[in-house]
C-alpha cells in the first residue's frame, strides 16, 4: 500500500501546485481591459485681497470684492465654483458672493475676483473673509477693505 499511495499523493500535489500557479498568474497578470491611469487635475486658490465699495444710504448699496490667484488644470470646458461670506464689524455687515471660474490645462496662477451681492451695510474697514473653493472651505482671512 505505501507504494500505491505515494503516486496518488504526488499527482494530487502536482495538480494543486498547477492550480495555485494558474490562480496566481491570473491575479497578478495585467489584463488588456485595464484602463491606463489618468492624472487628476490640480485645483488650488489663494485669497490675496478684499476691497469695499461702501454703501451710500439710502440710495446705493455697497459691495465687497475679493480676489487672488487660482489654478484649475481640469479639462477645458469644466469649471470650479468659488463663494464667500464676509463679516464686517462696527457696524455689522455680512456681504456674500459667488462665481464660476473656468478650468483648462493653461489655467495656472490665473487672477480671479468675485463681487458680493449689493448690501446696504457694506463699509470700509476690518473684514473677515470665509472662502469656499470647489466645495472646500478655506481658512478664514482678515483684511482691511
């Protein structure tokens, strides 16, 4: 019996080894259907300034314009949204605005600016700006507008 059991074990071990080798080859071999990796576009923004055009009640509302530079190398035809809320004190004003900036391979360190909706309380002075770029909140920044 020992001589007949040995060939069976050898064939079983050989078959198991072939199956394991084939399975390993299938899991590690690249497939023809695999898509090449594509580089993700770069999106960044820098808020560099704020400028107030004060209200002149009762006739005119004021506006706050903020701006800086941005980069968006997503494909041409795409865009990125930028919004802001600001807080001015003494007297209190809360101007806000939004805009859409174009993207493309050459949009690197491009200037941008967004003007708030008219607000009767906008004035010159200390201003905290809360910026959102592409859905991501940026750290608040302070300016004298």
